[in-house]
């Protein structure tokens, strides 16, 4: 039956409700499908799915969409009672595909491009699944859900937010009228000062008037600044969305890709608490879906191969987001097999992109660049998800259209990372202005942990570097002027400002000649021809028209990093039941040259220690089953393992947790907050040195 014209405009609320139900049901289905799920863990997710379907059925009926209501009713029958074990993936497929169908149908009805859809094919599909038919129709292949809602590039503004901005505009207009009055007063004072017969008294009055105007203008400037800041924050709230919410559908993309490939993988998001411009997230949705699909299709190995390689059967795909000033860093990584450089060379020669001699002279970074060539593929087999040579070239072009860039790093057998950098054009960002010699550069203040003047007694000098004690650890200091190749390296003076900079959990100390000022600046991307310069992330125009180049924080970290000489032989085991924590610790340890393996439980970690050699273990205290304290005691009671350095970490912050770790036999203890602040790698190096000395 046709939709009531009075009801159609309200359907946008139903679209939003379906999107929310879809996300909640997807999260619950991922739990229901887990092969290691216990019956006691299934009741809650099953209730979540049932509740979502019941709400969807009732609301469809309320809007007069009886056909859709009937489809969802059949879906409730298919769901049935809470299962005793993992859910049949075909039932999960049917639920997800039906939700896609309902969402697409209601969107079309809302736009006025269709009336209530033909539900017969969907009902037939559900009947086929319910009857236990062996296969779904070919056109029912799972496909990833878009990251952002269809109308993400529009803005839904709450009425109270709109009124607030109007009031702030009126406030700004009042200040503008006051400034016009100040200008008239200045004209009067200037006229008095330039009068030919102006005597001492007249000049004194003019001076007094100017002092009054200066104080008044200072107040006006502060008020304008407050209004602009408030207005900017209001606009950000209205036009941004939480990253975690926008990326939630990617879990569905990973799940569907696993169904197609027969692999096991899960997705973790680090930095999901950020709120970003919804238009930017919408623009990044395509690249993110492609990279996540590639991570599962090309990176993650089948469960049996991962088990043979000493990895957990379930692969890890991680998205990390970090905002540095007006630059967004998005990293998509996996712990799979990495890029096969031999196949890259073979494909490059086959396509005539380079000769064997040229390829032999290329380093890994240069070889990785071939994967962004149009039509380039290292897959020998053409499937629905690989071998067609499309995808990464489109991802790079999309990033370029956003004035961003993408780089890839890969390690054979350990995984692949794609790092995207994209400018954020919404609002200003706190920026430090730093002087080295005659040059002034900027640095996003968000990455500056502290600015210190190292005291002489806390500095340590050697033939090659200067270090100082900071928060209980020694940090190497580098001269920014030398890093920028503006001068030869200069010795660090005790009274010289030193910036402790953090990026991606790593730390560097940079000496500058002067910290000039801090300003709220709008940082714009560099022209395209200058973007290959990895030193700078963008530029800002100052009040007098001067251009300030803004440093890229991760370049400072890379310039500072000094890898140990014997990196290939160092192996670390990370034990944590949180996939996010394992991914974060892996990132830090790999930056120090470690080959890192992960384990989701202490019991599994003991098995890995019995099978393979590791130089250090990083283990969480709070875990299901055997906790970290029991794990350390087990390690210390085993003759073959008792000398392995073990560092315990915990979310608990206090002396009690540290004392418990020491009593259990741990070499050191860190809070997870300390790990996130960049202390993990230094502490791991310290406990390894201590163990070597006592061996």
C-alpha cells in the first residue's frame, strides 16, 4: 500500500533507528559466531539481536510497512531461542542481509524513489535458510556495509545548538559596535594631539585617553577571542561525529570477508574517542573498507597456517587514529604474512616496470611502492576479493583528492601497515613556534609532552650523544638545527630548551634555540609538489603574512630512533586478552627492532614458551583464567624458562600492584598508562640488560 504523504517526511528518524539497530545487532552477532563462545556468554548477545528485530518489526508496522514487518517477523522465527553453541553463520548472514534490505528499502521510500518493496525474494531466501538448503543464491554473497550512513555529508543540527550560535553572533556584533566606538575615540585623541595649539595639558589628556583605550581594546580583543573560540567549538560539535561510531560498520566488513575467505580475524580500533568532521570520515570510508578487506584477503593467513607459524588462529586487524594539530594519522595494520617482495619483483618485471638489476638495487620501501600501481597484483588467483589489481591505486588517488598521502610498511611473516595522513580543515590548532638559528618552525602542541631546561647534573655526555634524565629514564637529545640540516650538530647547553615529543607511543627529545610563542593556528596542507617532503606536515600564515612551516612529529621520532644492532634475533612475546593492548605493545616493541608474537591467554603463552625462544615477555596481570601473577610464578618454577625477563603491566595504578608483581618474580612492573606514555620500550631494554648482567 502507498505510504501516507504525512508520514514520509518522518521516515528519516526510522532510517537513523535502523542504522543504530544494524550496528548493535552486528556487534552481537560477532559474539554469537565466536567459535570459542561458552553457552553462558551467548544469552546476552542473543537477547540484543532479538530486541533489535522486535523493535524493527514493530516500527515497520507503525509506519504501515507491513511487508517489511512480515520479513522481520520471519527473521525472528529463524533466530529462535538462544543457541547452546556458536551461531550457524548462514543464519547470521540471513540476519545481516535482511537488515541491509530493510535499510535500503526505507531509504528509497524516504527519498521518494520507490514505494514499499517486493519482499517475495527475501521471504523465499529466508525460507531457504530455514529449510537447511545447502547454499544461498549466488547473488546473496555478503558485501561490506558502508562505513558512514548514506546522508553522512549532510548536517543534522539540534535546535538548541543553532540558537546558541545565533546568540554568539549577536554577542560578536555587540563587540563590533564597541570597536567602532573605540575608533571614534581614537580619532578624537589623534585630533587633539595634532592640534597646533596643543599644550602640555592637552597632551597629558591625550596620553591618559590612549591608556584608557588600550585597556579597553585589550578587553575587547579578549572577548572577541572567547567568542570565536566558543563559536569554533560549537561548530565542531555540530559537524563532527565520534570515530568509533563511524567505524563500527567495519567490524561487519571484517566478518563478511572472513566468511568469504574462510579465515578468522577481528578488528580493533585505537583512538576511537576522537571526534572528526563527518564529511572527512565519509570520504575516508572507501579507502578504509578497501584496506580492511585487503588485510583479511591478502594479509591474514588461514587458521592452520597461522597455527603452524606460532600465531593465534584469529588474526588481528587494527585501525589506529591520532590527531596531530591539523593532521589526521590513520593506520590500518594486520599481523599477517606481510607483502611478498619476491612476488612484487616478479610482477614488476612481468609488467616491464623495472629491470632485474633495478629491482635488485631497490630497498623494501621502494618495492612496497609498486603495490599502488594501477592493475598491480601479487595474487596468482583471481577471486571475488583478490587478483584483479584494483584497489590500492584507487585508495591512493582518493587520499590525493583529500590532499593527503598513504605509505606502506611491511615485514615478512609479521604483517603490513598502511599509514594515511590527511589534513583536517576544521578550526585552528595550538602550535608551538620554535627558533633554530634564524629559522622559525612550528610543532603541534598536542605531541609536546613537556618543555624542560635540563640541569647540568642530570645530563650525561658521551662521544656521540647527550642524554638527560627525564621521569626516571635517560632520553637522548638531538639538535633540531642539525636535524633540519641548517647547521652542524651543536652541543646541548644546560639552559637550552628541550622538547620531549611523543608520537605513536614513542618519545624523542629535541633541543631548540628558543621557544618563541604558542599560537592557535590554522595549518594548511603543503602544495602537492612539496608533499613528498616528510619533514613538514603543512604550513600556516601568521598575522603579518609570514609563512610558518609546521614539522611532522613522526619525522622527529624517526630521526631520533636508534635501532639496536642485533635486531633480527630479538624476539618478544606479548600476553594480553585484549587485542587492542596486544596491538599497541606490538607497535612499540617492533619499533625497537623486536620480532613480536602475541598470545591471548597465559596458558597459551606457556605453550609458546615451551616451543619457541623469546628474549622477553610482556604480560598483563588481569586476565581470564590464569592471571599474570600466576603466569610469572609458573615461568620462574620451570628450569628452562626461569631466566626469561618478564615485565608485568596492569591498568591498576599503585604500589600494591607493583609489590605483587615483584613478589611473584617479575623483573619490572608498569601501568598501562605508563606504557601508553612511551616507557614500555625503555623498560624492556632495561630488564633485558639486567638479566644479561646476572646471567
